[in-house]
C-alpha cells in the first residue's frame, strides 16, 4: 500500500480535504491533525474500518477509542442520554482538548468502545480537521496515529515514518500546538471524574461546573478511556525522570546521573529546559523555558528526536504536578520511571 501525504497549504487544501473525506467514507484509514496530537481516523460506524485501526497500531482490543465529531449535534446523535453538565462543558470547551465520556446508543459499534456502554467523544480545535469531519459526514474514531506504546506524533512526517505502507493517507496540517492528548472527563459517574489529565485541568473544570471534580486512578481492570491501563508514550531508550528540586540541585543531579550513565558506555540524551543544556549529555533536546505549556508542546517531539539520535538512556527533570504539570507528569510516568 502506498501512503499519500495530503498537503493543506493554499491551493491544495480543497482537493486534499475531498480526498481524505472520501477515503474515510469508503472505510479507509486517514491520519489527521488536531490541536493535541495527530489521530489515526476511521469511520466510527464502520466496524471493519475500526478493526483495521487496532491492527495497524497493534492496539489492545480492550482499549476504547475517542470518537471525533464536527459539531455538538453529531455528538448527540451517538448518545443514549445527554448527561448532566454536558451543555456547560461543551459551551465552554468545544472545540477544544476535552473528551467527554457519555452513554452511547445502538449506532456505535462495540469495537469502538471495547464493549462498554460508554463512548468517548470530542470536537477538536483544528479548523482543517473540523472541515474534514464535516465533509466526511460520519463520526471518526481516532486514537493517536502511531504504533501503540510509542510517543504520540505531533507532525505529519512522524506519522508517515511510523505508519507508511499501512494506511491510505496522512493529512498534513502542520505541527500540533498543544502537544499532549486531551483531558478525558467521565460524565457517567456520580461525580464528574477525570480519567486522563490534559491541558484542561481539574481547576478549570471546577471553575466552570462549580462542583467537585474527582480524579481516577490509572489501574482499572477495564479502562473507560485511552491512557488508563497500558504503558504509553514510551521512547525506545530508557527514560529516567529526576524528581523535582531547585535549579542548582537539579543541574548537579543531572550532571552526576549523566556522568554515571556515560561512564558505563551508554549514549545519553537530555530532554530539558534550555537552562540545563550542557550537563555532559551527548544529545540535547529543548523544552524551551520549561513551563508546563513548553513541556506539553515539546515532550513527544523531544522523546522522538533523542531516539532518532541513537541515545540509549535519556534524562528529564520533573516539574511540579499542578495544573497542566499534572498531565505532563502523567505522560512522563507512563513513558519512563522516576529515579533518584
């Protein structure tokens, strides 16, 4: 199979959108951009097409998918009932990086939901992708467009490198500006519950809903949301995360740890804010100023860049686990392990 990269610049946009929408309606697989990461899309109402997504990714069948819609009305067409807080949340955060867990109706195949009575739905904040979904005319089931377990892709070239020859097309919408996956909020529980943290934080949600929002553990035997059960986001190299400390102590800790790894003959990478460049690493990948937004935006691309450079172990300093930092530390914890 030949995988086409469909450009979206200027004169190419209309023809690329038409081609991608047609492929989706025909049961083919198309990777597309969102504000968070690139998704690998299939017609959510076509069971055979969705099964191909699982096969291409090597994704466990008990790991449910997120269904992407082009407007609120399309989301409602998939629901058995409209849950409490739905209106407040979609009016505030859609389009945007918030996925809602709701009970679904008979239109949604079991393969999308891993046999659950619930489905995850989202309206992405990406102009090109919303137009793609509108033209396709079907809801689109889409996990991240990478081999399962690897860091999620944030540009079209990364998708192509992972999946060329196995999917029909990649819609190239440039780099994703958020960089980590959406917040997933369960609206079917007694209390709204975050199943996967993202850039829409618990504090944000509580401000809008004026009620307590819970946070679920990640050890459910049967996950309601992607990102709950399996190892995710992992580079090929060992990723070691150093616990939070002040800048002077962190530089000392990084320098010592890198020296030990290098002395054992291992090629070492450092994924860190610019102020930590030059701790003895062989290869450095920048997290810019080191804000939680910088970490989120550059994390996955940085992990892949260090892998591509051939490092065998990579280090990353932790950040404070508050706000968006909670989501960043969630991803680092699943991709590697905290040491020291």
